[in-house]
């Protein structure tokens, strides 16, 4: 698959951003990434976005506006209703996981701590981002 994926990453931890970028590059994923560092900026992006990403990857533990509120706003925005959302969080709480799926997350992964888990995360991103969800303009 030679498609360049448009990724929106909503993550405030610079180390996690760098790890994901390195992992995607290591696995030869062709992507363009927009990084948003807090929940309020993520909501603003959804209101003013000039492009539709292939996937939104987001943490739940965000500054300014919690990830629960962010995913609610994303899923209520008709333009983003079909964009796959991957929650990538340190929280393994059943409450967070259940909530994410109830409001429309496509996948919930606990942030990887091993090389194999990172590869599985990249595979999940490529699979979700490659899924045809909206017609091309």
C-alpha cells in the first residue's frame, strides 16, 4: 500500500510523539502528521479543519480539555463522524476503555512498552487509516 496517511495526533507528551513518529518511520509507513498538544486545540481543529485525516490518534489524559470531552466533540462533528479514532493512552481503566468504545472509538490501546507492542500499534494505525470511510473529493 503506497498511500500517504494523514494522521492527526492529539498528544501532549513530546516523548510519546517522537516514539510514534520513529515507529512509523521504522516500519516504513508513509504519513503526514499534524500534532495537537491539548484538548481545546483539538476541538478547535475539528471546527476549522481544512482537511479530513485518515485517522485520529489521541490520548485521554490531555491538558485543558480531557480526552473524553474531545472524543465526544469529534464524534458530534458530522465532518469527522466516520474518521477512525485510535485511543492511545496510559490508562488501562475499564471505565475509560468502555467509555471510549461507547462514544465511538474504533480501537483503544494502552501505550506500548515493548518493541512488539509498538509494532502492533503501528499495524493497527495502518489498518484503521487505510480503511475507506469517506468518499474522496
